[in-house]
C-alpha cells in the first residue's frame, strides 16, 4: 500500500472551524423556518413525508464538501523514491602476494597462505565500488588477474592461489612490486594503491625493491606493506615427504626485512604493518579498508503523484448535489 503524505498539513487546523460551521448552518436553518401558533393540531395529524425528514440534512452535504476541500488544500500525495549511487572517487587496488614456499609456514592457522586468502577475500567483499587486481610473486612474478570491477573473478583468483612449481622459489619483492606497478601505471583512477605482502627477505629477481618503490612514487602509487609471520620460530616446510605430495616441516627462525618494508611504504606515502597472527592480519586489512575510502554520491529521485484533485472533485460533486436538491425536490419546502 502506498504511503500518503501531505505537503501543507497546516490546513488541517481548518477542521476546528467545522463545529462552528455546523452551528451556523443549524442557526440559519432555524431562522428560515416559519412557525404558526394554533390552538389545536388535531386536524394536521399524519406522518411526515420522507422529503420533510431529509431536508434538514442537506446542510450535511455542504459540511462534507468543506471537509474534502480542507483535505485537498493539505495536498495529499504519494511519493516513489528511487536511489542511485555514483562513485565520485574510484580507487584501483593491486594485491601483490608472496607465493614462496615459506608461505606454507604454520605460525598462522592453518598456514600463512590459507589465512591470507580468507582475509583477502573479505577485503574484496568490502570494496564493492573499486577495481582490484591480483599479482603473485616468488623468485619471479606474474599477474593472476588484471585490475577489474568483477569481484567474482578477483575472489576466484585468490581462491586459486597455491604453492606450485610454476614460479621459481624465492622472494623477489622488487619483481612483485614492479609487476603490480605495471598493472596500475596506465590507470585513470583518482587513487592507486598496492598492498604488498611478504614473509621473508628479498633474495631473488633483478629489480631492487627500492628502485621499484621509486617507480611507484613517480606514478603516484601508494604502497601498503605487510610483513606476515610470528616473532621467533615457526614450522617451515623444508622438503617433500616420501609420498611426493606433502611437505616435511621443522622449526626455523622467522626472518622478515621490516626495514625494507618500512622504506617502501614511506617512499610512496603508504604504511607498514606486521601480521604475527590471524587476527592481526585481519585487523590490518580492515585498517587499510578504512584508510582508503571511496567517495560515493547518492542521488535520490522523488516522483510525486498528487491526490488532491480527487478530493476537489468529490467536494464539487457534493456541493452540486446539494444545490440541485435545494432547487428541485426540496424547493417547495420551507
């Protein structure tokens, strides 16, 4: 059912005049009624005609007409509101994810890679108005999916991330960062950011991370860096099990080049974070989500359907009926 609103509800105060109008019409009708005093009415006994009984109620049509006019003055109407959102400041984001074997370390549950995939997927869900791409790197780097607004493709790309022999093992931070830059350098977005995650020390690739950060700065790309891994020792894979599928694990020290991560973030206007457990990793992505907000303009369209005409028509019909009756059927009655 459509909701009716009133543009000028102050006119409803006029209903306070209705009792006065009723009293005035009653007094006027009484003044117009002639009286005759006689000694006996026995000769006039008989039932009143129906017209004589109805005539005093003709004024009620006028009162009803006045009520409908008051409602019409209050301007009843229904409104249909439609919303449309417009992104006024879009953000292009590339997530550069370390895919080295050390990402299988079990200091995060069930391991670093699976913990990251879950958090990264939630991050994508929280950015409905931005374009996102995914780059993976180890000793080399490649684009998992280019920057796109299709979140289903991005989430599928994240879900498919796994350690394999496609990439040379190692940690080429400069390679991963440069590949991410290539995905953003031609972007026309108002803001461009890279979320660079690693769990180790740069030991591969032919591009230095510091050089890559300078390139990012030249293109106006902000880099948020995340070092993932606990403090101290963690279970790392060191070889394949006899079945050729599973890994053998042993306790090894966690080494993350935090100074390098801080330098990259500082050079590009970003920020460095350290994720030493699952909840910390999640809170980091939530913080980045809050730091990089997208400006959204919401447009509302109001479609009004005026209803006062119906009340004016009803008031006019009632008034015409009263006038017609007074000047036809009830004309001979005093």
